[in-house]
C-alpha cells in the first residue's frame, strides 16, 4: 500500500483532532494565488443550536467570509484547500501542534510537537465571542439620532442588519484605505485632511460611520461630505451632525452628475440608483480619487440593448436570468473600465446575501496612469460580445467602443 503523503497525514491529524474534540484551531496560510485575494483560512469548532460545527473564516484583503460546516465537510474542505489554495497548515490541538509546509523545491515538511501541558478543549459557542466592532453602539451616539440604537445604546429591533452593514462597511473601508496608501498619519500625530465623499448618501448611516472611524483612527482632520438628491434627508443628516458637534462632516443637496465635489481621496457610492453609480465612478476617476468604492443598484441601462452571446439565447429568454445577466455585464464592464482608467478593481460580496440582495461591491484602488491597453481590450470584447453600443460610464470616461 503506498504510504500517505505529508498532506494526507496532516489532514488525518486534523480529522482525528476534530473527532476526539481536541481541536483548538487550525490556520491555513501561504496562499498559492489560485483564488485571487484569499489570504488565510481559519477554522475553529463552534457549538451551534443545530449541533457542533466547524467555523471556517475565509480571509481576503477586503472581507471575511464565514461558513459553518459539519466535521465531515470541514475535513474535506481542509484537504481541498491544501491541495490547491494553500501551502501551509498549522493545527493547534489540546495536546499537540502540527505544522505542514508544502515547499516548492524541497519535500514537504510535517512537524509534530507534543504540548507539554494539555490545554482545555474550546467550547465557546459562536455567539459568546467578545465582538470587536469598528463602530460600538454605545460609543456612537449619532446612531441613536439616526434610529439605529435606543437611548441606552442598544441596537433597535429591526435595525440589526443595518448595524451589521455599517460595521462591515467600515471594516472594508479600513482595509481599502490602507491598501490605497492613505492610512498613515504623520509621526507627530497630524495627518493631512483626508477627503471622503459619499454620493447618494441617503440617511447617512455609512457617511457618519466613515467619519466616526476616520476621526478616531489617525485622521483628526478628515473631511467627509455626504451628497444626496433628497432635500429632506440632507436637512435631517446635517441637523444630526450639528447636534453631535461633528466638525468636518457635511451634507449637501445635489445630484451626483451635476454637483462639483472637488477632489476627494475616497469616493463612496452605495446603492445609488442605476446609472448614478456610473456617474459616481466617473466623478471619482476624473478627480483622481485614490479609492473608489461602489455598491451598484438596479441595473436597468443595458437590459434593452443586451444581445445574447452565442449559445445563451435559450437561457436569456427567462426574464430573471436576463436581468441578472445584465447586472453581471454592467458590473464586469465597470470593473474593466476602472482597470483601463488606471485602477486595480475588485468585485466581491459586501454583506452576506441573506441580509440584502444588493450586496455586490466594486472597490478600485488607483495604481497606474490611465490607458491600460489590456483592460481596454476587455471592455471592447465585453461590449461587442453583448452588442453594447452605449453605456453611461463608457461615455462619461470617453472610452471609444467599436461602432
Ligand atoms: C438606496 S439609498 C442608499 C443610501 C446609502 N448610500 C446607503 O447605502 O445606506 C440611495 C440614495 O441615493 C440617492 N440618489 C439616487 N440617485 C442619486 C443621484 N443621482 N444623485 C444624488 N443622490 C441620488 C437617493 O435619493 C437615495 O437616498
């Protein structure tokens, strides 16, 4: 019988530690790059109502995606991840630590260290964890004025998803601001004023959250502007900012296409309707913003012109598939156009799909001068494959589509 490989033996150790309830945690690292942006996977046992599960946290530069799975599925996932996505594994069990290193030029290393003191097995249920959130409800009284928390600072019933979305947004923003090279205040504690504009800011939940986080994390002079087409919302948000003495947080009435917002470092537009997302991206690109973050909403523009690519006509006769396909093509075009304009763009799920269907985010970090030829070619291919002659961002950026 052939002997087991180092990887198979490591997976066997993992399986045994899980079965014997000895697993404390497991970390997979050394990404192979096959899954873009995936940096680590962390695995812990958790006690859920439906029974013991393994909690997998898939960490990338912009987000953590969590999945709770059974032991059996968990072991299969670990085996698959070590086969394709990660070179290294570290297993921490109550009585041993096991390290796997799959080295490129040398044979793989499997190291087994017996613990000198046996550690207690972890039993904490998932919901008993101490949460470290960027925005703490009791420390952010503006949340109460916006109706997210009650007078005691507890999250109001029905606002839990909004509160989670606010924190998730700030977590993502945190990583992106750093990635865009904007996150370092001067050694004397003073930073130049970082300018962030939130376009189509609505009731301002995310504008206040961005301001709160920036001001508390090294950007004492952060200048945050919320732009909104509905005057009633501008009155409300400006009043709340004034009541809480939030200097440097401003709200302004106007439309994205027609309002000059200067030269922001960070441009945000979350769930701005249809082509308002394109207007916002175009504003960011033209202003040379270091970071552009949008979560598109209701993609209507391309639906009428979309031509079915070869072999797709049957699938796209169904209204819902056609609608989703139009969303896909619109956002793929936006991501490619941003690349063409000199940005590195990423498309990912912002919050879990169970909270909102509008959960796609496009984040773009300025890296190069505009005019990337390969990205331009991708835009042209996408457009000609789908018969697209007009698209708002294409036109706003002055990109030429084949006639
Ligand atoms: C769905 S809400 C999202 C609010 C906020 N960004 C969020 O994600 O919580 C969209 C907001 O964008 C505003 N809006 C839509 N199109 C706009 C435009 N062209 N210019 C300015 N605001 C716009 C709407 O009035 C609305 O308040």
